[in-house]
């Protein structure tokens, strides 16, 4: 699946069947459903899960909490928009196994 195809799925009511959880979290964020996205991300205790969790707290505007989760992920908070980071995350998880 490409980034553009992923974006097209946002027109649907539910994420595609079989979508891995981190992409599913990003899918819900793409639908502006922060709570559902966060509920998924916070259950994934890996550095990659922490990266998505950090991003979601950045979207929320809680940069202190986001900073904590970025550090758990071994990442730095990016200097660009959350929209750009969302695309980066989606692209990353579309092209790499979790």
C-alpha cells in the first residue's frame, strides 16, 4: 500500500482488515479520532509504539509528555508540522514490518 492509497482508506468507516496496530492508530488519527488512536498506541510497549505515542501527544499539544515518549522511542521531537510527521510515520510503517 502507498501513502496515497492509505489516505484513500480514510474515506471508509473502518480501517482495512488486517492492518497492523501502529498503522491502525495512525489511521484513526487521520480520521481525527485522537482517543482511539491513543488507546491503540499506548498499549504497544516498544520503541516504535513509543514513537507513535509521542506523536499523538504532540498532536494533543502536550509537548512535555510527547518529549518523554520521544525519548523512550530514541527520537527527537521534529521541528516540522504534525501533518508532515503523520505522513512520515505512515510511510515508515507501510514500508517496514513491525
